[in-house]
C-alpha cells in the first residue's frame, strides 16, 4: 500500500503542536504560572489537550460518571449514563439532573419517565442542555419538536426496547461497539465513536483504543492539510499510521515528548490532534483554505489546580500523586527542527 504523502512543514507542525501543547499542559500541572508556552498561537487561542482524557469534560465523565460512586448503579445503568452524558457533554446539565433525581440517572428513571421530566425542568432552568463541542444530528427522528425530547426517546429506544447495554457488553471488539451505536437514529458515526471511547474508559469494557478509530469532520480537515495525498490509506489508516510512527517522528524532529506520564498517544488522541492541527493552521498557515477560516475560541486563562483522575486500569498517577512525576520540559522547538519548517510557519516561533 502506498503511504500518505506529507505536506512539507505542515506534517512536521502536527508533531510540533503535539509537543508544545503537551508541554503547556504539563507546565500547568506542575503549578507554573501562565503563560505555559512561548508559542503565540497556543497562548492566544483555545485548543484541546493532546490527550482526550485530560480535557475538562472527559475528566468529569471519567471520575464522576464512569467511576461514580452511586451504590444503586448497575453496569447497564452505567452504559446508559455514559451515553447520555456524552450526548449533552455539559457538566452543569448532569449535575442538575443528579439534583433533580436525587442521584445519578438510572434506567428505572428512564423507563418511568422521571428522566425526561427532570430534563424538562433542567432545560427550563438553564435554557440549554447541550455543549457546542459536538455537532449532533438534530432531526426530529422520534417526532418531537424539542431536541432533548427526541434524545430521551432515543435512549428509551436503545436501552429499554433494544437492550443496547447488554449488546454493548457482549460486543467482541471496539469497532463492533461503534457499529452497534451508530445504527441508532441521531447517533451518527462520530458520536458513536466518541461514546464508545467513553464506555471503554469505564470498567464495563476493556478494548485496546488502537483497535479502531474514526475521523471526525475536524480531523478530516486536518488530514487534508497535513498530507498532499493519503495514498492507499483511508483516513483511519492514516491516523493509526501516526500512532505507529510517533516515537520515530518525535526523535527525528528532536521534539520533547514523554507522553501522558508515560502513556503514548493512542488513536483517539491522534485523531483529535488532526482536528487541533486544522485549527492551528488557520493562524499558522492561512493559505491552506478549508471550510473553517478562523479559530472561534480564545483562551480565557485558568490557573486553578488540576485534580486529574484516569481509568484505574491505565495505572497512571492521579490526584496528589502526580506532583511527584517529572514533566516534559519547555516544549521549545530545537533549531534542527525549525530548519524543516517553511518560512511562514517559522516566523510564528521567533
């Protein structure tokens, strides 16, 4: 198979961004004051963390949803909770639901109608239930005018009528979980993939994240910028190729990168990095035209301490134990690496 053909300068920028963005994250974890990088673009604009599991919403999902301490929660309930939380991806919505229901939403609440009623009240309080992080299918698949009512009907269809939780637990591969989820209305391929990754963070599933990946819209734009051609590779193949070559490329480009306390980039992280590369290039290489022409969100600044929690099965340090682990370093680009980047990109790092 013919491999992808890198676009000179932009392909290198993928790895450079990963190194510098991770270094900024590590500097913040270490308690250093802002700014955590000398990269002018990362200083000004908002970018997701290199590792999906370290982003704020994912952190809440892992700690408080996937590994929540509600005694009455079963494995079937947990799968419903994770699916519902990722659909809204809004922490305030989930906290309000817990308040309304007197505990984490469970399948008994979904079946009795209490979940939908609680969601109505939360919508009335906040005016919105969803984050803007994901593009959701917004059609009226179940005949309701309100988007959240269609999602309540979807959850009933999945978990009450079609035993989705049981089928998830019986799925032989991560790809099979994604395929199962995306068959349901309103899910879509990318949301199904994101939900499957969240389920795999929990102790309900334990697949290798590199067994399957799926490029979202942002990642597809990033792939077009990083490569002039994908050769014989599919977008998923190209993402997994990045997973396989990461150590070689970081060493070749002399970029500091020690991973997430030793955890290497996985497919979900490399997929997300292509999305962030697309955003970064809107400032670093605006001549690469895509469907999006500017970065919408500017970084607001946040100096509160991070209390990180990861799936226990990863065997990574969490909470106060993180303080004893060395961080990456400055993330500055070595001169030998700078020479490989085009002049317009280089100007941003002076």
